[in-house]
């Protein structure tokens, strides 16, 4: 297939692009380059990367998408703190920009549109939620995910197949690393300081999924029969991988030997949800999560050891979304709408 991949220089995208090439797809990628300063390690298994267009998602035209079979859309402002930092721009990029991209893709004759949503749309939930459960988004980031799912699903017809992947909270090693997501952050603290001092009691529930299992889900959707994925929403993860945050911390502390672990009081952040992931396994029987929590923590320890990671590297702004974009705006490199400024 000829695939247009957005967000290719991000945490997931830089892992996914080479995998799609390895699968035999012709891939053209797009990224605006917000996080280009951040490169944690090189993967020796990656010998080719997709052709890259350095542009803002909001400037894409219909002509840019002509001739593609599928769009895989990752390029949004990611995570809840960043969305709350500037909710207006978050809506401009994540909601308006994503729906516009889908409309342009349909007008250009693209037949498949894969949108990476998030299990954060569930927000606060009693019991175990599934794709048919009522969503309860608590942040601008999560609200935009719900809005994009709603608006893009209306575009579905015999010629245009959108698919929505509600990813669990990601973890795992990526060259374009993120240390602002829970397991990666805890592992970074364990390595650089020898301790994990939780500011909360760790009781909220979160489902977790490895970055490579997210990539695997996208790979499976790209080649799945249309009837299996047409206008469908899938939670991406494994039902066994719902954890209380304290369990995540304990798994990390176990892997990083000698790490001291402590917990604080109940947090004001009341987001907590457990998720059922059976649907994706039913519709895409070849999909199976290959990574577990302990394996992911061990992978990070090996990477940190290989590169002799320092505290300075762990705290570098390019590996934390809010820090990075705050720096770019404070230094005048980005304007108030997150467009690059003239030099």
C-alpha cells in the first residue's frame, strides 16, 4: 500500500515508519519537527526510514494526498498536561486539524484513514469499560479525541473507511523518547536517582500497552479486510494489562534493583479506568500484545545501561512535551498558534 504517515518523528511514529517499510509499504511521512532535538538512541535494526515532509499538519492540501491508499494519523499535540497548557491550540490542531485531514483524504480518494485515539476518553469509570461505554473525557486532549471520532465517523461510506484506535497508555523504548508517560517516567527516576517517590497513593487504574504493540495494531488494520475495520473503534491493549499506578511503580522498582519506592497521599487527579480489549482480538485475530509490564521495564533498563543515561539526558526538554513546547514558544521559535516563526 502507499501510506501517508503523520507524526513520523514522534514517539510512536519513529518506531512505526521503519516497520511499515519492512512490511513492504511505500511510505511518505509528515512531521512538523517540534521534538527533533530529542534522540535517545539509535536502533541498529533500522536501515531505512520513510521519506519525510517537514510541514505543519494544518497546511496539508488535497493534492498532497492524491495517490495514497491509506493515511495513518498520529500528528497531534499529545498528552493531557500539554492539552491543558493551551486548550485552544489543542482544539485547533487535534480536533479541527484532524477532521480537516480526514476530509482532504476522502476528497483525494484515500480509502483508509487510521486515527490514533486514546483510552483517556473514558476518564472516570466504574467497572470495566468497552468501546460501547459512555465516554467521560476530563481534559482538552481527551475531549478532542472524542470529537474527532464523532466527526470523522460521519465521513464513512463505501469509498472511505475510517478506523479509530483507542490506545492504552503507552510505554517502552523509542528513539524519540517520552519521559512524560507513567512507566517511562518511573523508570527514568529509578535509573537516575535510585528511587521512586510517588506524589500520589497510586490507586487509580490505567491500562498500559507497549509502543510496539500499538504499531502492531496499526500494521494489522492497514491490511485487514474492510468489513473487519470499517468505521470501527478498537481499544488497543490487553485486558490483563490493567494496572493500578502503584503496581506499575512496583514493577519498575523490581527491575531496577536497589530502587527505593514510596507513596504519597491521594491525588486530586481522579482519572481512573479499567478497559476491556476483547473486540480488537475478535476483529483482528492475528493481533496479540507481545509485551508485558515487566518486559517493558527490563527493556528500558537495558537501553539506559547501553547509553549510560544521565540525569541531564532524562530531564532534557525534548523528551517531555510540555517542556519542549514551552521552550519553543518562550524563545519565539513558535508563535501563539504553534506555527514556526521566521528566523
